C-alpha cells in the first residue's frame, strides 16, 4: 500500500497492513488491514511503525442541532441503531471525546421502515444530522434526507465494503452477497 504522510483519506480507506504498521489514532484494524476511521490527513511514523490520522473534524462537544456528522454503526436492535460519531462534517478541529448517536427507526428513511436491519448494519459508515442533544456524549440523529445514510456498507458475511447496485441495494465484491441499506446519495463505491 502506498499511503504517504500528508495524503487526504476518507473513512474506510486502506492505509497499510498490520504486519508492517501499528494502527494509531483514528484508525482501525480490519482483517489485517489498517483503515481510516475518519476523513483526514495521514501521518506515517516510520520510526515507530505507526499510522495515524489527523481528523478533518470538529470537537463533538460543539455538536449542535442541524450539524452533519459521520461515524460507524456499532449496534442495530429493534427500533434503534447506535452510531459512534467520529466527527462533524466541514470542520477542522479534532475530536476530544467519543460521542454516540442514536437513529430511531422513524428517523432512518422516508416512509415506513419494517426492519431497521434493512437500513443499517454494524460496521457501516454513515452520515447523519443531529436532531436532539441528549447528553454530554449522546445525540439523536436522522438519516431521512437523500444525502444522508450509509456512505460505505460493510458485508454482514465477510465484512468487506460493498458496491452500490441500486438506490437501496449493495453487493459484496468479495462474496457476492446482496443486502439492503438506507444509502446516501453520496455513497462511495
Ligand atoms: Zn461479503
């Protein structure tokens, strides 16, 4: 992999392999690969073999109603999906604490949604808008608008990122599995 310091990356972009590097700030490990959790600038520390990201985000404590955020789905159950918020869109300051967002089934998509698992799955990268501040580290979110929703879907079978095939369907390039999602009009891939 040819990631260099100063490169701009998006959530999910591959940065290196764990045989060569240790995942540091704002990265995660995914089956031997190091990927970026956030949109931001790559920092490669060749001496200590670490890769980290300087996020292009705002402090979550500054989250306000109406702000667009991005993050990764951590749980989907019954009427509510939970998302670990990685940052606010269009801001430059890095996160200081971890924020969690809840998406109620009524706020996931236009019209009636029978199953929340047709909208989101664990590991999906999502963009959403804040509708309510619940606490210091907790907000309610909506993904109803066209440009909101899943921007990268993770296959429930093999955890590879999936390709868009229609407005609400994605396919896994690795195992061929098809799944439904509430896709953002900005879906990447
Ligand atoms: Zn798959």
